[in-house]
C-alpha cells in the first residue's frame, strides 16, 4: 500500500462542461469564481485597475485638452505634460504609501487632519484665489494646490484610526458619532465657505458611508442623511447660479444657449459616439463647444471618441477597483485596514458616480472631476496615494504575502509551482503516518508468512 502526500496527488479535475450555451456560461462563471477566490485577487485588481485608469486618463487628457492647450498656451501638449508630471510625482508617492508601516501611518492621521484644516483656512487669506467662482485654491510659491482634495484623504485616514481605536465601543451611537461627525462637518463647512458645494457633498458622502460601515442605527443614519439632503438643497437653492443648474439639468436643451449649454453639449458628445466611438482625437465637442472638456466633462469626450465600449470599460475598471477594496475590507482582520478600504471606496466611487451622473444629465453640474481620469494634480496625487495604501494592504494580507513569497521562491529556484512538497495539516500528517505504519506492518507480516 502506497500513500502519497497532498503535494503528490493530482489536482481534482473540474466538472465536465455541459453542452450548449448555458453550459459554457456556467463553466466560465465557475472559472471566474475560482479566480476571484485566490489570495492575490484584490492585489492584482487594485494594481491593474488603477494602472489602466491612469493610462486611459493620460490618453484622454491629451486628446481632450489638445485644442484648448494650443489656443491658450501655443502647444497642444501643455496640459498633457503637466498631467504627466503629476503622474510621475504620484507614482513614487503611491509606492511609498504601499510600503508605509501601519503604525507610522496611524501616527500621521491626526497631523494630516490638522494640516488639512489649516490649508482650508488659508484659502480665505491673501494666499487663496478663486477659479470659476470657487475660492478653493491655495498658492504656495510656484505650487498651487486644492486643499479640499488633500482633506478627503486626511479624513479617511483619521476616521479609520479613530474607529479602529474605538472598535469595542462602536455599538454605542455616541461613540460612532463623536468625534468623527463634528470634525467632518466642520471641514465640510470650511469647504462650503469656498463655494465648492460639490466637494462638500463628497465629504458628506464619506461621513455617511463611514457611519453606515461602523453600524450606526438605521434611524440615526436616516436622520443624518435627511439633514445632509436638506442642507445641500438649501445651499443649492440659495445661490442663483446653483439654483439655475438645479432646475436646468433635467432638460438641458430647454435652455441650450444658457444654463443647459455644458450639460447639453456633454449629452451631444456622448450620443454621437455610438458603440465604438469616432476614434481617438476625433471629438468635435472639444473644439470649444464643451466647457471643461479635459476636467469635469472628460467622460463626455471619452464617450464621443471611444463610444459605448470605452465608457463601459471605464465603468468596469472602477467596478473592479471597488470590488477589490470591498473584498479587502471584508477579509482583513485589522480594523484600521477595514475602515481605510471602506473610506477610500466610498470617496472614489461617490465621486465617480457624481461626475458621470452630471455628464449624463442625471445630476446637476457641480464641478466634480472623474478620479484618475480628469486633469488635475491636486485630485490625482491623493487618489493615487489612497490606492497605493490599499495595494500595500492587499499585498500584506497573510495569504497574499505567502503566495507572493512562494512565487519569488519559484522564480529564484526555477521550480514550477507544485514541485515543492506542501506542508500538511496536523490531522493529515497523523493519518498519513498511520497509513504508512500499517503498510509497513502489513508488509512485515506477509514476509513472515512467506
């Protein structure tokens, strides 16, 4: 009797594929489920999805900004080169974030919030200046930054650290609300003073999402949601420009030459793209009809040039990043990682939904960029750092780290996967040892009888 270890056994064969289209679909679905259960799934989805969105973003910024850059700066590549510079700055920052020790990261959470509050306050001084009516920019020598974008990352890290420390007490609504809700509300009020209602809504979305994640009772969550809705509606209705946007987005063509100009041309660009688009750099809207073509409305240019296929690809990439981050949050044993992953997902996905919603005239135009795709270093670098943190968390998970060590060992030794004996569990080792002992005793008995 011969006994083999689990490493020596042949892998279990997959069930035979059933005939027909339904059998093929079921077989492919089983293969996808099997791939999604691997330890490195979150790591590769985050890394691959982020990389592809950055590549698409650079490509679309070059196309959407070429006419504007040539008209204003006498070079079709001016905006693109600035965006490329921010990507070059963001990549090492994201790499450092992925390698940062969690203890050090949590120590930096409180100073980050304090710095964000100081920078937001400085926008109301002589250092601040307005762009498109929003005084949300800060001039620090040759560098111009948008402090509200830095505040998003700081809020996520700080709230995650607070909730991780109070993990045992989050069953109490008081502990779930204090101090996160007052501090985020204060930062949101500072952003509202800059006349940047769109960013304030994203900050409120982060707050509401984090409260939902930590398990705030439904009645309190509903009250908070209603309060945010009432405040947002009041702020939108109290400003003439916002009120016009609020009433014109449903039918932008009703006032096409006025308040509906931007939303209407965005819809024209999306609808003219068809299934496969007009081709790269073939957009007509970017020639001056569509305002902010390379920033807030870059998705309209993408839909015009790459068509339905391109827009669905971008949505699929955002979905892959969200799935990987949620999977990481559900599987991790570290509460800080769980809350950071949830906060980053809420931040980026809510911003993506608002941006695409306003391009499709499903939401009012409130000036929110598309993460990783729209032009703007102040929004791009914090997003890359946040995703770098998630990549580092996904790689550091015990099963993922073990799988990466195995792959590095295989590349170093040149052995194929499965060529090294696997460690057996204690019950398996005991049963295998007993089987070998019975085999030896049976062989000895036969030799005595012989």
